[in-house]
C-alpha cells in the first residue's frame, strides 16, 4: 500500500529477526543541521512514498533514520570480505545502517539503507561519516546505471548533514589526495537486499554445525528474497542463480566500459546488483588494462580483469557454502561461469552492434558474427577511438559507406564486414546511450556542488538518467576528455 503522509512508513525487520548474530542494533544519531540535498522523486513514488512529505521535517527524519515507526529495528549488518585478495573476517557496516525493509506498492521488498550515518561497532577506527562529493557521485552514477538497464542499487536521496568532516580531496586534480574539511552527507540507498558474498563468508565463520546456525538461514533468506522459484533448501540452485546473475551483470559492465574499482567479495551481491560506486569510472578509449582507483596499486580490478575477478569471488562463495552442498556439484557450477559470461557478453554486444538476429541464424552466419564481435575490442583499442562515440556512430551514421574515416586499416576492414550484415540500427539506437557519466565532467559538477552551486550537477543528473534523449546539453556533457588529459584517479571517499 502507498504511504499516507500522516503516518510514518512501515519498515520491517526481516534480516534483523532472521539473523540476529549477523546484525547489531543501531540508532542513527541526530543531525540537527540536516537538509535535503537531492531527492529522487520518481523512485520515491515507486516506493509508495510521497515526495512532498519527504521534504517535511518528519520526512527528513525518516530519511536520516531519526524519525521511524516505533516497530522499526535499524541494524548495522555484519559481513566478511576478501579485499584485494586478502581475507578480512569481520568488516560489516562501518558507516552504514539498514533502517529496515519496505514493501512497495508493486509487491517488491527493498532495503532502505543509510550510508554515512555515523560510527557503528564495525567502524574499525573510522568516524563512520561520508562526504558530500562521494555521496553525490554514487547517487548520479547508480541512477545512470539504472537508466542504462544495468541491475544496481538505487539512490533515494542525498542529505547534507550540516557538519564538517576531514577527507582527502577526490575531484580536483590539483588537490587530489590532500586532506581537507568537507561537507558531511548521508546517502539513502535502496537495494533488493544488501546480502553479499561476504555475508555468506561471515555466516560460515559463525556456523558451528551442518544445517544449524546462520549459514543455512542466510541462504534461505537470500532464496526467499531473490529466487523464490527455487525449492526450499536448494542451495546448489541458489548458487547457480547467483553465478548467472553475476555473469549477466559483468557482461553489461564490460559492454559499457564500466570499471567498478573495488570488486571485493563484500561488494559482490547475491542479488546480481551493482553495489558501492566509490572508486568507479567509465572508459573513454577502450584500453583493457585501465583502472582508476587510487588504492588498486597493481590493477587487480582493471577493466579486463573484471570477469575473472567475479569468478574468483564466486569461488570464495562456493567455499563458504561447502557445508551445505556437494563439492563436485558446486565446482561444476563454478566451472560453467566462463561459458555463462560469454553467452551474456555476446548477447549484449549483439544488441550493441545490431547483430542479434545473426547470432540466432544458421551456424555459419553465427560463427562469422561471433568472430566479428570478438575482434572488435582489440581493433578498437588499436584505433584509439572513444568507444561510446564509436558505438553511437555505428548506430546513427553510415560508417560502412565511409570507411575511409576509420583511423586504421583493421578498423576500416571491420566496419566494411560489419556493414555487410545490414545491422539493425533501430535496435542499436535503443541500447547505445547518447551520454554516459564522463569522469572529468562529473568531477567538475561535483566541485561546483561542493562549492554551493548544484546547477551543473542537476543538469548532468538529468542528462545521464535520460541517456537516449538527444539535446544540446547531452552533446556538450558527453564530450570526451582531451587526448592529453591526465588519467582520472578515483577514491573510495571513505
């Protein structure tokens, strides 16, 4: 049922009740100077929340977790994680709180979650707060990903807390990494759940006997929440579904040139949604060895490595589930991941290049179309072109009739052979965005927002959440960085 403005929204506590040993009761601290920075009105309406009410003092109290239904049970969730390959047994929500689960008018159950709400028992020495720039960044990029059709957590609001915190600069190239006072903020995040591979790892550490303890209960919660079609106790089927969801997700990242930046097991969800946009960025030119994160010193999470890293994380999930599944059976499911990823990659690239019908044709035609798709990343890398503009030009311009524009003989040959297929350009126009969040454009908008002018940020937010709508704004905001520009360096913002 939709929320009535005279009442506080009902938040349930399924996770806290089912898994008390994996959560710690937590009351968000009061933020007397809090004010609404950005509100996602469309998402609010989809959740059954009245946007006008959310702008009231009671609504702001709900969004900050300080004015909740008395039955709500906010908790900080516990989880483990392999971070850059090293295992941390006890991570958890160090600066976040799960306010509870909301039942939407469409019949979905979603988490309402705060990021930057203050220290918790999992803070490990951190202050638990977040800065305005990184929270605005996650808001914009997650909503852009949603508009592009990528499974993702969502952003309901960004709240300015009115407090100052000390953080390294993350947006100004001249001050990058320099510690300074910044405005505090809270991100109100919405997700199908916050269950992660790291959640299963944590449950396994707490498990004492087979079929008792939190491991089976956690997997039952995940099945009920995300894969209710599976029989109760079908943990192998659950693992198979998670693998398939992650194969589909990373294939979409690769198609869009999205580099997550921090693919630890605690940032790999059981739902198949993208989570945690701290050090993420998009490629301009397709260089497979690109990464952006300041803390990824050896490029573990570089663009080309993302499928294999996801498989590595799924291997850690399999290990954590071994008490409840047969080792050979779950190993066979894991070994099927590369094939599942390849199917998803070919399907998405087939749509990108207007070749979907040819991938479903006779074997000879399918093989030629597949080879054409496989050749493109290396050919595009060698040509040094902006990948997004190239895909868009394929859809909207007759490049096949003017291959002389291509900068290399290999690309000219590729375009000519692609044109022989008579690709479906109408279908291409539906999946090739006219704009993505360009790193330098986003950083400039964040700088002005932090200085008090939200105009450029809101303009960019509107553009990237309507990525197939052409306008003069879009053409200006989607300009690539100059070829001689320094590579963007991203920061977690913690």
